[in-house]
């Protein structure tokens, strides 16, 4: 059920959230009167804060303290009141382009460098996934007969990763046996034909090809190739669970992480349970109408993983064409500068997408 707020209530909620983000201290009406030009009295602010508390958007950590935002309060703030910093977004793009050697570095080194830059800028833990195998581009394809009736399909991607699949090939054609030497020659011809026609296509695209368009002399291999590439695509669809993690020491200085047990559970998640975190941040999000990747913000209890249910996770995907190939995200306390963090993630996702075009 959507909570309806008046303009004044939204204004005071926004001021409360911003003040708490800046100070990490519960916010009282006097602080809002002193720091923000709200144009109303302290008594009016107290009344509005009472209304917001009853709506579950603010709460008092202690009876004598001011208020702090709840997860629901942050959610309304993010959905209705945040304006991502365009200035910071441009700075992020400029830093990524200037400091990273996009043409010279290995892919892993490139993403590690990007993660470190984003951690420094955002003050959060930065998480970047390696690109998924299934959307890697074909660099070379080879068909090899490893024994009678058994053929191996070997694919080398643009990141020089190698994948292979072993598939049965009938030993007869139209009821007649086929000599091994004939099959070897035909497999080499098919390999040459496919390399000339399929280079620079992704594994996902290969699995969707219409094999009836193969030249007539190669059509006997159509079903075999389709089966092989579908199996190869299935095996690689889960991709790599490798996460580039940077900025742990920075974010753990925040007062929200003063409890040792909480810190230990987060570090354990980052070090030992990366697959769970990878599944959470790699959402195949559709791009916005502008063509730019969407940004997903999970606040506190919205996170399904218990160790980060006191944190905010902001993530987006970077893409190659229409396919999401990886993700970039930041993890920090719910008391987060959302204007900056959302801008950082969006700019990084867009920059990485540009590098894969």
C-alpha cells in the first residue's frame, strides 16, 4: 500500500533523512529549524514528525532522543526525493576513462581498478562481477573428431576463455558408413565456414541461429551443431561467480558497523558466500527508455541475505548490446548518501557498457 504524504511531510522527511545521513545522530525538530529553511515552527515540525513516526517512516531509538529514518522512510526518500548528482556522475566517468588503460589492461585488472576507484569515491564496499561466459563473443571455433563417432566442439571467446563440449556424431550417412578421414576433412571445412560467418557473435546468439541456412553440403551437421552449441550455452549460462570486492576497510569505519559480530557476518559473506551475493546483484534488469541501465536499490530488510539486512545495496548491470553481461554495485549502511551512491553506480555501469561495445 502506497503511503500518501503532503508536500510538507515529504519536505520534513527529506530534511530528516539528509540530516541523519550527515550526522549519524537522531534528528530533533530544533536541528531542522536551525539547519533547514523549512518556513515552519519547531512545533509544526514536531507534529509532522509524529505523523511520520506513526506511518512507520521514522522512529525513536530512545524515548528521549530525536528520530531516525526507518527502512520505509529511506524507501520513500529514494523513490520520491533523491536527485542523483550529475556532477559526480561525470566525475566518475572521467576518472574511469583517465585512470584505467582500457586497451592495455587485462579484463580482471581493469575491473579491479574500477572497483577501487568506485570504493574511494563512494566510501562503500564496491562489488563488480566478471562478465558472463554465455555472452562472451566468439573468437575462434574448432570441430575435432576425438574418436569414431565422437566430436569435440571447442570455442575460444574474446577474453581468451576456452569452452568445449563433447557430442556424438552418427557414423553413417543415408545408411552408409563414413570414413574417418572424410569426417576430419568435413569438420575442418565446417570449422572454417563457421569461423568466417559467426566470428564476433555471442554464445547466446549462436544457440539461436537458424542452421537451415548452412550451405547445402554442410546441412548434415546442422542438428549436431545446434545440439552442441545449446549444450555449451547451457553449461556457461551460470557464468563466473567471481566478484571484485574493494572498500571493506572504508565502510567498516562507519558507526553502524561498531558491533564485531555484524562485521564478521558481512566479511564471511564477502569471502565465503560470494555465490549468494553474486546471484543477488546480478539482476538481468531491462534498460530504461533512455537505453541506460536501471539502478536497483535494496534497503535494509529488502535484502534477502540476513548479514546485509542492516545495509543498503545499490546495483546495476553493464551490458554488451542487449545482453546484461555483468553487474556493478556498492554496499554500505542504510545511512547512505543516496544522491551520490546512485550516481556512482549508474555512471560506472554506463562506462563499463561503453567499454564492451
